[in-house]
């Protein structure tokens, strides 16, 4: 399931959580978590390829599937 895909990688998980909380900038996510921006971009691309996030209005947002996954992960205590 996609839940495992998100939580199995700490960078994908951090990007997912930040975007779900309203952050749109990968640069700010990288700086906040002290990560290399290229690594954050790669994680975002993977999340985008799985239909979990999408690039929109100059930033990133959760897709409908991403919103459902966030609800499931939050409800289960995984994030």
C-alpha cells in the first residue's frame, strides 16, 4: 500500500508531512529538515509519480489520494 511507501523512507515522510501541513516550497522543507535540496526534490518526484502530491500554483499540494492517505496515517498514529 501507499502508506508503507510514504513511511518507509524518512525523507518521503518528511516531505509528505510538510506538504500536508500546507508547506509548498521544497527549498523551505530542505532547510527546515537540514536536508540536501536535491534529495528532497527526488522524494517529491517519487511522491508525485505515485499520485500522492502534485505541483500546483508554483508549489506542491496533496492530491485527493494524498489527503486520504494523510487521514489514514494520522488516524493510525503512523505520523
